[in-house]
C-alpha cells in the first residue's frame, strides 16, 4: 500500500472500474425493494458550480447508502436543455442554441463523472431531443381534447429583452427572472394549461405530503390561495354590462361606495369609450402596464386610479357607485373587479380619502360607534350590522351566510370559492423550446396536428435573429403547412414554443424507461419505480417546478398512465452555498483568484489596491464570489470536495465556504490513509471479529464498543435526518479510538477487533468518499466493490446502555430533567429540551435567545 494518499490516481482508477463493471446500471427487480433517488436536473450552462456539487453529493450519499442497505436504487441524470437560459447564453456567445447546449452537456457530463456520482448514465436524457418532447406534444393533444389546453387572448407578462411571455412566478419585483429587465403587460394570444381545474385537489393533497418541508407546503398553499365568499353582480348604469365581483366580505356589501377595475379589465376601455376621461384612462393603463402586477408586490405601490366616467348600481341598496380603474385591482385575483368598501378595508379607505369618495360604516364594534367622516383608518373586524337594511342588528358573521342566501334568492349573486392560482400560460415567443402541436387555419380555426405526424420537430439548422426574436414565424418550411382537416395549403403552424417547465414536469417518469418508443414511458417500469422516494433540490422551485410537476402528474393519472397523484414522496430542500464578496473600488467584484495578500492584507490582484470585503451571501457569477469545483478537484480530489460539502453544515442549512474547511477535510483523509498504511500488514489477513466480547482485554473492549456505537449513530444520522455532518463527527471519534491502539503491542488474537473497526470505518465512509473507501477496501484484501458490500450492522451487546441525567434550566432556574443515551449529540439534547412538556409551558410565546448545552450535564434556555 502506498504510504501517500494520491487522490487523482485513485479517483480515475475507480471511476474506470465502476464504468467497466456497469456498477450503477439498474433494472426493475420485483424481488427487491426499490428506492428512487433523484436530484433536480440542471440546465446545461457549461460548468457545474458548488451548488450543483453540494446538491448531487447529498443525493449520491443517500443513493450509495440505500444500495448498501439492499435497495434496488435508481439514480439517474439528464439535462433540462430547452428554454431561455440556453438561448440567451448562445446569443451572447454568437453561436446556435443547439450547438451551445450539446457542447455544454458534454462538458458537464465529464465534470459530473469526475465527482464519482453513482448515476446510471444509460438513462441519460436531454429534453431538447425530439424523442423526448414528442410525448409531451402527444399529451398536449390529449389535454386539448379534454379542454385542459386552450388558447385565448389575454394580458401577459412580457419581457422585451427576452422577447417572450413570463409566468407570474417568473416575475421578480417587476423584473424578468432571467435577464433582470423591466416586465410589462401585453395582450397576446396564448396557450394555457387549465391547472385551476386541479386547484382543490392540489390544495387537499398538501396535507398528504408528510415527507415535505413545512415551509414548502405553506408556500404552495399560499400560492393556490383558496378563498370562500360570494360572487355579486353590479349592473352598469345605462348599459347592458354587468360587473361580477368576488368577495370574502359579502357582509359589507351595503358599504360598497365605488367600484375598482383592474387596468387590464376589458370593461375599462369599453365603458370609457367616448367619455371625457378617455385619454386620461388610456395614459393610466399604459403607465400601470409597466408596474409589477403580482400580488406580492402590488401593496408596495401608492394606491392610485382614474374615474372612467361610468357608474354601476349596488345590488343591495341601489347606490350609484363611480367606476374607477385602479392599480391595486388585479385581473389575476377574483374577477379583476373590486367592490370597494372604504370603511372596512384599509386599501379602499386610503383610496377613498385620496379621491374624496363616500365612506359608509356597515359593521360596528360591539363597544363603540364609528363615523365614516371622522374615521382615521378602516375597521376590518367583526361586529354588529348597521346601515344594512333588513340585516341591521345581527352579528356580521351571521350576515355572511344570510346575505349570501339573499343574493342567491334574488338572482344578484351566489356563493363561490375562488383560488388565487391562475391557469398556467405555457406559450413562449422563443425559438429554443418544444413546438406546440397545433395548426391555425383560416377556414377551420384551430386544428391539432395528427398524432401520426408527431413529433413536430424544432428545426435546428436556422439562423438566429437580432435581439433574440424567434426565427420560426419567418421560416416557411416550418411555419407554412397544409391544414390536416380541409387540405388548404395556406394554414400556419403555431410558432410559439412551450414553457420549459413543461419538460421538467415529467422527466422523472421518463427516466424509468428513457428509450421507450411506444409511449411517454413504459407503464410497467413506472409502476415499479415511481413515485420518487427522495427528491432533492432548491427551495426556489417550491412554487414553479414542484407545483407544475404535481399538476402534470394528475393529468397523467387521469389519462390512466400512472396510478399515483403525487410524484415525490419525500423532498429535501438543501441550503445555498455562500461566500463573502470581495470588491475593488476600481475593478468592482473580484474572483477569488483575483485577490492577493500583501503583508497580511487582501488587495486587488489587478491594481494592488486594498479591497472591500462584503457580507457572506449566495455564490453567484454576477458577484464573482464563486469557487470553481474543477480547481478543488485538481488540488484536493473529488472525495475531499464531497467531504467538505457534507461536513460543513446539515443539508437543509446554508453552507459557508471555507478554504480552511476544505484543507481540514483533506488532512483528515490523509490521517486515515496513514493509519491504514500502518495497520494493513497486521490486519489484512485476519478475519473480522464475531465472537464473545467478554473475551476481549481492557484495550480492545472500548474499541469493540466504539465501533458498534459508531455504526449505530452513523446509520441513524443518515437514515433519520440526513445529518451527514454529525455522522462524520462520529466517524472521526472512531478514528481517534483506532489511532489510540498500539498495533505493535496487540496480540494476534485481538487483531480481528482492529480489522472490524477499520472495515466499519471504511464502509461508513464509502458513501461519503467513495474512491478513497474503495481503495482502502481493496487494500484490506476484498475483491468486490465496497458499494456491493452490505452496510455494517451494529451488535446490540456492544452498545453501552447507560443513560445520562440531563437537567434543564430556564434563565438559570431548574424547570425539568430527562434521561438521554450516552452517545446523544448536542443537537439531539437541545431538541429534547425544547420539546419537553414542562419546558414548553415556560417558553411558549417567548423568544428563545440562546440555548446553552453543558455536555453530559445540563441545558440552560435563555428567554
């Protein structure tokens, strides 16, 4: 055995052996339990970053661990290859998106292979391949047949720079999530998926996902946004038009004194036509079109509006209500119209005060009176009904039901449920995407492409147009087509392409049978592998990708293609990889390699001026606080890089980059290597220990106990919590115990205990640092791969059953006590203390400022 640890040689050696032995290739095996481990696939940007490395390392540890536990593990990888990121990058680099994408896939595949990830590369797919997207085109046709895919003219979020429509979720603070430029409202014909049809079911099943983080469940519930109330009809004065309003406060309808329409509402232009305010209305609508019209940002703007010159009538009391178009009214919520009740809604109150509109109180508190003329703020609470005709004097909660019944009885409204969730606009005016399989014929209207003509292939031999505009409409061989219904030659193919989130909404099913050509996937394979047992990715996908995937799976379910509704049983949202920013006053943000050290101070490597060290934040190319994983692999090896990502923080928390942390991991692996080299000659030929521990001497019994305690703890940390950092800490303790053995003073009869300890340490390390473990496993004389070895099992007779008494104080006063295992870590003790019934009574509703754990003795909670 070499005395020196040489990661480059070891890693290339074992990667080649894994590939030659098809070690990661799997197939369905009904005799074995399956485990489907999946990380969110990347778009091929050209380089993996530390976020990728952390995400995929977490997944790889779990995949390897589960395989050693006897599971048939599916662990695939592919490429989210369509969409604006690839197209924008290709345009910026003056190349074709297809060429750019395929070259990046090759580069990133090589980078991922260097990390030693256990992917079944035979299942690799790229969503830009016709054999992939032909099946989502097929499903699009099935959805169209059922009315779940439809085309309508609507206002959409339009990015002029990207030349495409954005979903609401893709607009961040009024800016495009990709290019960062201003988004405006624009009216276009668009294709939509009717996700609203599944809103109730999506909401219901949020409570049936116990393996998901609560924060993600909450985000999805809020986005779906169920509200119970009533639809109320307001007739427009001197017109046949009717304004329908959804409200959750029908008890306040008698206090509605004016109406507000969203600037995009079709009645705004219709009712203002020919009226004195027309030009003012047009200017207002145009200006508001440049604002971020999302619910989350609308409250940031000052409330403003324009009277359009028309009135509607309150259906309950006949009050003449002026109609405004206002920036706080949204087409995406309810009907795009707001019955404004200024006495009981602060937003309406502010608007009424600004424009001198009437304020009528209709709900008064039990213990005081309110006057609309003197109120300084709205009263949104419950109380007694006043100024409400026959409903005066009753409780406002009761009035909700009675007024809803009255509206239905008189034909002026009805009970209703509203969802914030809007239908998914999937049209993109971009080239690099899956073509929508529809034809527009002047004689027949919208005509689906016949199934036998699928796929509608995106032509890759095209020249990109200036400014990112799609070339498809100007490409006769693509856009011009004969109508399949009437045969006329002047039909036009739909030239919009699908939102890239369509591709990522079903790729996990395709992985089950990626070469299947008779359908979207082999249903037998999907029945075996799906749903995904563990999905891993960033919390930024909580609304977009995860919600769309849940919806798309329901479409597949209703089509009879899958037997489940939820695609992901368990979800882990890993934290970000963060690093401090460094900037030069002259040259701006600097890459780590652009920073030098002079006399202990950091300076700009370009101009030698002192730099400004900023706060620690997410690694990003724009701020240049990035670390190239290839540099780490070249210097330390893939295993050290993996080790750091796992040891520096629990997976759900942010990881702060530390060069010292990487070096520390590298030193630890070298220490293990030197230990193994020193022991190998004595233990290589001896068997593992499987005898009565009572026969062990005083030097070996602690090692025997520590070995099995470590197996027990590491197994529990990985299985229960994915806390790889505490698992590694336990392995370090075992290493220290082994290091304390003087091998030269150890008798031959005691050597099996040492071998067992070394075997256990190598096996426990193998999912974390697989190349390193493979080499040491082979040096022990094993001929099989460490990945095919079973996960070690602890012996119960080796576990010390003694317990410790932990006392718990709150602000220094004894409040409780409990027993813990002697191997309980600090985090476990802290969690037990905070969840103790007696302690909860003392800290409930109060801020916990600090939790101090004195090892093996006490916990002091400071509030």
